[in-house]
């Protein structure tokens, strides 16, 4: 009775509990309700009723007994079934094998003897869910006994049993009375207790027998077991459990009202035979006469359970399910969960979008966010929301997708734990990789530095070969000025090579010691029409410097990365060695891509412990303990080892530790230097260790320069305590890194003191300034000024315009073309580079920039040699700039000469040029050609006649100066006399200058050659007189020319000069008129013509041309004139004019002496033919008249029309 009361009380208590929970839920806020979501299938999955309509058709069609609801995992099949059953009056029986059953069964598959046993396990699970799902009271005859729960009737039943047993016991004690019949006496109502006892006992015994009988239907003989022998049917273990217990299944459906069996998750076992068995059972059940309703099996399974078209033969109706979630729309489900939890944008939308591609199970997504809500509530108890929401979500995704690995992580096991365990390996690999790259870059830089001389040597060989081609074959050496010779075989390596190639002309010498000059003005253009040798040389050096700077920047970056490796993110380390952890990612299985994404993107890293457990702070962090353990194990931790409590570390270290390399830790040194009073002794030991073991501190310095907080303090204290710090730093392998930090961080006064004490420091900084600035681009330019630095190459630091401008304005740069050009274009913002290169000094003077001009004038001689003379195109300086340079004291005159020689401008006057440079400007023809400048030059102490002669002989000078009139006044007398006696002038130049002289001279100069005398005669600059004539050498043609030039004066009084016929004969050959020649012939003695055939040859043509008869001319003289004159036409003409002085025989003798055909005019039968001309016609006419020939005629046929036929006398 007490037990029944307790049962009643428990039932009432449960009912009231549910009522209270319901009332509590009514008053609870909405957000509390929606903070979590259950993972059970929903009954609202088919809002449009599409699937319900299909299921309704399938469950009402009498021909449909096996229904398939197909779709991938997580597509919502269970929810669709639940939604359908909720709306229909159907009694379903659910048979579902949990998802983990497949994993368990997989183990069975590997450990069991056969697939048959595996199938039996599955069938046993199906049978158990079917039979044990129904109330045991509904299946009293089932052989599968279950514990029955006593209900309210159990009280009555127990009371009935108790009364029955009492009655039986009572009747049994009265058995003798019953047998004797006295038990039933008297037969009256008063004796009802006995009758009741007897009746109850009979009823109780009947009930017992009846129950034994009914129970016998559930008994089966499985085996007979004797003492050592057990008899069992052979099919006991091999037959299908479902088939073996088919009677139980039929009895189940006979005794229950289930008409729909929902079978889920059976497809996970990949065994189609089970479906065959279930279909057979369905057929048998529906065929059983005891089952008067249609039993339908509804299977929720994947599409690929059956091969090809087999499923259409197996199922009578198939309903496809369109998944409600997949990789493409999972983001919507994720965002829905975020909105449900009201995260207010704490999660990165990009992260959600990317990670959702790996989540295609709605229950999984819901569970992840359920756990997210729980974790946030526990981890963010302070309300500050300091945790990274993305990382927390990533941890929970990892926990749900890889639960076993997550569980192992707490014990330091599993894939992710092994990945974390390789952190030191990643660090070592990353460090070794970077160190290897540094070593390779340094090797390349070393090779490149050695390659520069090789490239320059090759360039020299190209130009040397071009030079050799211009030299004679047997040349052995060359020289610029003829004083110092360079052998051809040593030309490429000669220090004078650049000057030789840049020279306009050079002197060569051959094996015979012969010397001469060769023009090299076109040499460089022939090799390269675009660039000069020096430009190409500069490009090689500049290219090498650019590559070197690039390599240095990369080395600096790598060393900075090494120093900060300990602080680098875990995902970056893993990415750098991803190929080394591929095996670990593969162990994650099919979903390894998700793990790879979470780890490589940095969402799952070594900070996981902050999200998986509650934090309790202590004095020493795990890193601090690890550091101290390494120190106590006598292993030096990495300089960048991350420690969290340096003060505690210092307190835990021994005093001797500060004299060892253990102290070389960035955080530790920062702490020591930040509290100099508290840690003075430890800091002193640190500095002593560094000074005595500087070479082993390089890695520490790299790390400290990169991440240390007291670099300035450390360097200042080192420089103060250790005098050899700077030289040691310069001599070290990483001198650039040290000197960069020294220049950047040391106080200005210390920098100045160090620079004054030694040139080594400023020289190093000057040579490596581009590299230093690349490391420290924010370096204050005043610090360079404190060092006393002059920039060697401004273009190399062009990326730092502030420094460039400062140093230019302060004049702190070396005078080079590149530096000045950079200052001109970048600092002064001038764009006319052509003016800079063609008239550099002029351009700089025109800028009116005091700082720039002050810098130039400070080293003017250097500017002249390294800038003006190096600028090949600098030829357009104006006269004022040139004069300014000539007026500067202390400049090298040879350099000035070279500079002046290049200029195209002419100085307007010699008055502004120092007297010592007069000769130079005239020699180089850099003075304006004026008579005044020539007079000033002649008046100076440095006058050189040969220089002036060479100057005046120039065509350009002549063209300019001769355009002005030369005054005939006392001031120009010296110049006019100089010109008259300037034998060094070319003939053309002398003629032009003599022609410009306004007056005549009385006599010829003694110092000029015959050509110049001829010019004086031609230009009539000498008065014609007997004295001037006698001044001329009679053995030359000059007297003849002089007389011929003054022939009228001579003929006016020929006797005054006393000239003979020999002179007159020479005069007849001069360029005078025929009338003058005729007058001279009349002055000659012609009786000598027969003895002087040459004279006759000269006089004959003159007489012929003047056509004047000469008295006293006889046949002999006429014959001499005719025969010695030339050409034959002149001979015939003279013959025609003088034949009257001859007899016929004398005429025949003359004809015989003439050339053919005239010599053929004799006697005989032949017919000479003469060319047709007036003279020949006159000849034959008087010959015919004199009877020397018979006759003559013209024409006589086509071929004889151009000839005169002479008919001779026969005898």
C-alpha cells in the first residue's frame, strides 16, 4: 500500500513540476528562450506542404508499401517526416540507428569474423527498437521479456493474489472437510465466508493455470544443456535475426496499431541486404491474415544507397528532398545563428563567409553556436569582451568537427597538439631559411663586387680594341701629351686609360720610334653613338650599387625577421613550413581542409588555451619558467625569447648568470637599462660581457636593434665604458647594422667627439650612407652634420629628400657631376639639364644660390677638374664665367687650358684677362678676333709671335677680323708691320691680311718666303722701283712677276731698269697683255732668233696674235719663227703672213719641214688633203698663185666634203 501511495505521489509531483516549468516559461524573457536552440528535427520543415502532399499520397495509396525519402545527410529528412506526422492521424513507429553506430559498426567490421555477423548486429538493433518500443503489456506473448512497470491495477492484482493464496491455503487446510462435504454445511448465507474462500481459491488456481498456458506461447527451445554438452541449432548464429523472429514481428503488428514504420540512418551502414530483408518482412506482414491494415515502411536514406536504377525497383514511391543547407548557402544559416545570439557584429563577416563553406550540417551549426553562448558566458565574466570572438568560434568549430582531436588536445595529444609541438621546429626552420638566404645574398654581393672590375675590364677592352683599329699596324705605345707613353699591351689596365679614351688626339709611337698624332674625336661615338665611355662606366658602377643596395635592404629585412621570429604569428610560421606539416593535416581525414583553413588563416593557433579553460594568473608565466629552465640547464635561450615578467626573472637568476650569455635577452636588457639604480651591478656585468665577447653578441644585437626599447641607452653606455666600441663595431661582420644604430641613437655630442677622434668613423658612414639610410630612413640630417660628413653620392640617397636638401643647403656634399646635377634638379627644382651639362659654371652662377656657389668656390680647383672637365658637353660657358675662372687664383693652369680649349664662347676683350693667360687664350683661339685684342696681345709681356700668327691664320679668325677695317694710324703700325713680315701665315691668310693693309711699303720684307713676296707683288703693296726690283732674287720668277705686275711703269722707262733680252724673254711668258708683249718684242734683238729657237717659239705666237709687221724680218727669221711656233695652226698663220719674204724654194723647204699633211705638198701624183679652214684655204691660194701647186679644190664626194684637195705639179 505504501508503495502504491509513493507511486501516486511521484506522479502528482511530476505533473506539478511540468506545470511549474510551463508557468516559468510564460514569464521568462524572449531572449532567454532563444539563446539556445535544440538539435531535434523540427516539425515545421514543410511550410508549403509539398513533401506532405507527396507523403500523403504514398501513405494512402494501397499499392505503396515501401516509401523512400531520399536526400543527403542534413538535408532535413527527419524534419519533413516529423512535420508530416504532426499533421496526419498516423501512428508511426520510429527505428533509427544513431549516427555513431556506423563508427562502432566499422570497428565491428574490422574485428568480426564475417559480414554476416555485422548484419546480425544491425538486425538485432532494429528488432530491439521495434519490440521494445511498444508497451510490454501490449505484447504479453512476446518471447522478448521486458521489465513491466506496475500501474494502479497492480495494487488490486497484488491484493487478489494475496486473497487467492490465503484462500488456497485455507481450503488446503480444510481438505478433509471438503472431501467429507462437511465444509459446505450448512448451505446458508451465514456460511458465505467458506463459500467465498472456496470460490476465490478455485478462481485463483484457474488464473494461475491460465497464465502458465498463455506464457507457454512465448517459450522456445534454443538449446539443451547437459553437464558438459550443449546442443544448439546450426542456424542459430547464421540465420537472419529478423527472419528468425519473423513471428515476433508479425505478432507485434497484430498486437499494436502502428501502420507506418519510419526507418532512419540505416543507409549509414552501406549494406543493401538489410533493405532486402526489411522489404521481405514488409511483404510478409502485409500478407498475414492477422494484420488487417496496410503496414508501410518509410525509409529516410541517401540517393546513392542503391546502384543505378535498383532503387526504383525496390521502392514503390520515392520522394527526393532538396537540402535546406549546403556549402553555398550555409552562410545564411550561420548569419541566422549570429543574429539569434545578438552578437552585434563581433564576428568578422569575412570569416563567417569563408568558414561556412566547410559547414553543411544545420545541427552542427546550431550546436556550435549553442556552445559559443555557453563559452562566452563563462570566459567573459568581467564583461570586457577581451577575447577574440572569431578565434573562440574557430575553437568551437574545431571542437565539434574534430571532437576526438579536441579531447586529446587537453592531454597534449592529437594532430593539433603535435602541430603546436613543432613550433620550435618551425622557428628553427624559419631562422635557418632566412640565414641561408642571407648567406646567399652575401655570397652574391661578394661575387658582384668581384664582377665590377671584370665588367669594367671588358668595357675597357671594347674601347681599347676600337682605339687599336685607329692606330698604325706597328704601334707599340700611346701618349696623351707625348711625354709619358703607355704600352699597347698594358693599355687596358693603365691608370691613364680614361684620359686616353676621352682625349681628342693622342700621340702614337711605333717600333722605329716614329711618332705622330691620331684623331680620336669620333672614337667614342663609333663604339656607342648614345653614350660616352665614362657614362657607360658609371652605369656599370651604378647598376652594381643599386643591386647591392637592394640586397642590403633584403638582408636587413631578413635579420629583422629573425630577431622577431619569437613574436611572429603561429599561422605565419606554419605557412612558411606548410610542406613540413602536410602529414598532420592529412591525419584530419576528409575534413582536413577545414583544419588547414582555420590554422593557416590564424583562427586556430597557440592561444587556444585562453578559450578552452578559465585563466588563473601567477607570478611566472609558462614562458618565464621555460626560460629559467633553459638557463639552469646551461643552454642560452634565443635573444628574442619572449618572457613576461623580467623583474621576476632577474630576481630568480644568479649573480653569475649576468656574466654569461644568458643575460642576452631583449626583454631582460630592457629591464636592466630601464632601472639603472636598481640593477646597476647587473648592467655593469652585462656591458663587461659584451665588450669582452662582442663577436658572440651579434645575434643579440640584431634582435635588440629590432625590438629593444633602450637602444640609445645601451649604445651610449657602451661607447662611454668601452673606448674600442666604435672600431670593433666597424671591424665586425655586421658593421652596417651597428653603425646605423650608432648614427641613429648616439647623442649628438658623442657623435662629434667620436668623429673628431678618428677619420675611420666618418669615412665608413660616408661610404655606406645609402645602406645606413635604407635601414634608418628617418635619420635626422643634423646627425650627419655632427659627424662632419660630406655626401659622396647624392643620387644614391635620393629617396630621402629631406636629408638631401639639408646637406645641399649646408654644402655638405662632395663636388661631383652627379651630386651637382642632383642638387640642381631635385633641390633647386631646375629642369634645364641641358644648360647644366653644356654651361655648368654659367648656369650655377645664374642661380644666385649663395650656399651652392659657396660650396663650389670652396673647392674651385676640384670643381674644375672633377666637374667642368668631366662634363664632355660643357662647351657653352659664357664669356663672363670663363673670365671669372681665369681671374681666380690658385687654379691649375693645365686644367684651365683644357677647360678653355673646350669652350665655344670667345672672350670679347683681352683687357679682363690676366696677362699670364693672354698667350693661352690666343693659342686656343678663345678671344674675340679684333685688331684691338691683337694690339693688346702684342703689347703684353707674354706676347709670342708664333701664337698670334697661328691665331690669325685660322679661317674663323680671318673671316671675323677681316670684316673690320684696319686703320692706317700709328696705333696699328706695329700690327701692320707684323702682318707684312708674318711668314708663318698660310699663303691664303697672308694674301688676305696684306690685302687689308691700307698703305704700300717701299721695299720687300726680308723674312718672308717667295710665295709671300709674290702675294705682295700681286696685291701691289710694294712700290715699283729699281731698288725694290733689285731686292728680289733674279734666280727666281719674282722679278719677272714684279715687272709684269708693273708693266706699264716699266714700258714707260725701260732703260732705267737695265733689263736684257733674257729677262724680256721671261717677261714675255708672264701674264701681261699681247700689246705689252708686242712692245717688249720691239725692245728685243731679233737677229738671234735663228740661233735661239726657244725665243723664236715664244715670239712667234705673239707676232701672230698682234698681226703687226716687224721691220727687218727676213726669210731665215721668218722660217725660225714658223718652224718653232706651236701649234700647227699658228705655224700656217705665220707662214701666210711671212711667205712674201721667201722664194719658192724657201717656201717648199718650209712646207717640207711642217708636219703632215703639209709636208706632202711637193711634186708627184698623189693628192694631199688638208683640213678645211680659212688659214689652209689662204695657204693653197697663194701656193697656187706662186705656182708651187697645180691647183686645189674643196668637196668631191660625201666623204671628201671636209677636206681641201691639193693637186701637185708632176715635176
